[in-house]
C-alpha cells in the first residue's frame, strides 16, 4: 500500500503509482528478485487494508519506536524531514519553543502530530485528514504554522499557494523512510531479509563506484 498523494515520494499520474520513493523501491526489489504491485489509497484506508490483511506492506513509512511495536521495517531507503511552514513574509520558526500558544496544523495520520505533542506540548495542535489542509489553514489565517514533510510541503506550497508561504530553512525532525510489514504477516521476515540484502548490496556497489574507492583499490 502507498499513500495516493505524498509528492515527491509517491503520487498517482494517469492512474499509475510513480514518484521518487517508488523508483528507489523498484530498483531494490528488482535486485532482491521481488515482484511488487502497488495499491494507492488514503492514509486511513491504508491502515484499514493492512489490518484486514488486504495488503502485505506499507511504503514509504516513517520509522519510529511506536510503529516498531506493530511493524517489521526494512533498512531505510530514503529520508525525509518534518518542517514548519508559515504565511509569507514571516520567517519560519527556528525552534519548537516558538510554537507556545500558537495553532499548528498537521496531518493526523503521520508521525509529526505525535512528535509535536511531546516536544511542543504548549502548542495548540490542529489535526487534519490530508497534507494540503494545514497549508490551506495557514493561508486562510486559521493556523499559525503547518507542520509537514519538508519535500511534500514545498511541492504543495508551490503548486497551490505560490508566494504565500515561507519555505522553511531547516527541519525540526529527520525521518528515515522504509518499507513496513506487519509482524503478524507470516512472510514478513522473508520480505525484509531479501530487501535488506539488496539494499546492502546497492550500498556496497555505490561505495565501490566512487572515485576515491577506485583509487584505493588501484594502490
């Protein structure tokens, strides 16, 4: 299962699942000898289908301790970051302490809401059903900031609200993204082991292809 609108990592184009994360996973799966098919849906639909056994895995999913209790994760395939978007021309907050008493909108289903409850407890958290909602609320003056994945937030801001939001300079949280399989799935260990073997193989091949590695080998 993949989220149907999570650019630039995953998105639907003419009914086909595409994106940066999909390109990376397809390359690793091909090396691992795994055949993948993608089902796109909303974040809430993904959780329901996985729980019912109607899909084998979720990708990309941010790795955190809470999710490790439910899922087995592959090694990270790429990383993302949580960032704060505010109305232009105001500067984006440089630390979470500046959110005290401020309204912060963020998707309810992602990892950022849980992180902000702990690390910005005095912020007024507004949870939305999708990624565009928080940006819409900031532009409309209904929220002081939107907490979103940096890459997805920048793309959505440029597409739907050009010039009306300040692009953040930094992320308040770095998130490794991986493929996740329910621990109750009998094939979870096999899937993860094969993917991890291919990921390590790719990294070793990349390391050997670097100029400094070739120079060391020729000595």
